[in-house]
C-alpha cells in the first residue's frame, strides 16, 4: 500500500523546465502545448517580480521604521550604489517584458522553428536579467544592514519582511492540498530559472535543484566579488543555521522557513537543505504532505559538531 499522489511520469513532466520543454514540443509538433508552456513561465516570472518588489518595499519600510529619515536615505544610497554596479541594469526596462507566448506559438505553428526558439531565448533572457536584478537589489540592501548593524539586525529585518510575506500567511498556504502545494513550489522555482527534478515517497516530495536558480547562480555569476561584493555572513547565528559562512540572500531561509515556521506551526516548513558557504552545489527542498510532520525537524541543516562533541 502506498500513499503516492503522482506517478513518476507525472513528476517528470511537472518538473520539466520550460526552456527544455519548449524545444521538445516544437520538435514533436505539439503546437497546442507551445503557448501554454511559455504562458506558464511568464506567469511564474510575473509572480516572482511581485514577490521581490514586495520584499524590497518591506526592506525600505524597515530602514525607515528603525532609523527614521536617515534610514530611508541610507536605503536610497545603497540602492543608487547597487544600480551603478549591477551588470543587469542594461536591458532591464521600466516595465516587465512584453507577453511573448502568442508570437512564439505562431512562429512554431508556421514551422519557423529557429525564429520561435530565438524569440523564446530573448524573452527568457529579459526575464532572467530582471529577476536577477531584483534578487541582487534585495541582497545589496541586506548586505548594508549586516555590515553596518550585524547579524541580529539582519535577523530583525528578515523577520519583519517574513511577517509581511510568505511566512505571514503560512497557515493559508498549508491548508492547500499536497498536490497544490507541490505545483505552486515548482512554478515558483521555475520563476527562479531553476533546473529541478522531483521524487515522492509516502511522507514527502523532494525537489532537487541542480543548480539552484537564486543562491547558486548568484555564486557562479560572481556576485560576491567585484563589482557588487555582496555580503557573506560569517558568524554562527540563527541567520546561518548556526553554521556561519552563509550568503546574504540565503540567510532568509533559516529565519523564514526554520525559526518563524517553528513559531507559527511547530516545525520547519518547507525544509530547505541548502549547500554550505559558497558551495553552488545541489540544493534540496523537502515538502512534507503533512506540513505538521515532526520528521521535518530532523532534516534541517545544522552546524557540524565541534571537536570532542558527539
């Protein structure tokens, strides 16, 4: 007896990246699927930009709340310095990329395979630059907080933003069915341009990212060296799972999905098994079918024991 909710084939299809699925659909002449593949990616990207702009707004709010007018001015200066250095400002306009699904589908239907692929490549490149720009903007503002005020204040701003965002509505999210939660997470991760695969056992889904579309691409793209020089948090602290050496963007995971989730529902949710330090390796997300499953607590990354400790 098994409690599987998806077949292996269904999980493979769900996890298939749009940038891999589209060429296959064109080659197989599955013209009725092409527009849907592109539209789903565009929906994921729009949702990701909405999340990021909300996060940025909350960061500015925290600066002003903590330090008044000077706090707002500090956030503005940090933003100006970031935009002067970011490699993604070129090609990112004031508006989100124009919808491209219909145009790509028409080109594919007319058998203009290479035109369709070129249009899709241009569309995904524009979205990726925009999403990376917002990810790094968030990271630059958090870097300013950490460097000037330390890890406790970094935890403070992450808690403030988490309350306003995903973790603030965690109870609503976990009321959804396990199938709906998995689909939502896959769409979110595709909005990060993540390569992923899915597996299922009786208790949970495992989402394997190789590579992670946020932290790992940030590392491989050199965002922790010049010109951005984003921060790495070195202290053993709640923002680093007690491990130290955690990239600044990644620091929200142990606060939102471990500390705050424990406080809201009693267990971490979901369990993010992020690589340590500046490792850009495989990252896993364990999404338990029962979000209150106590097994989640045993899977959280932890600091290695010190010499002489068990």
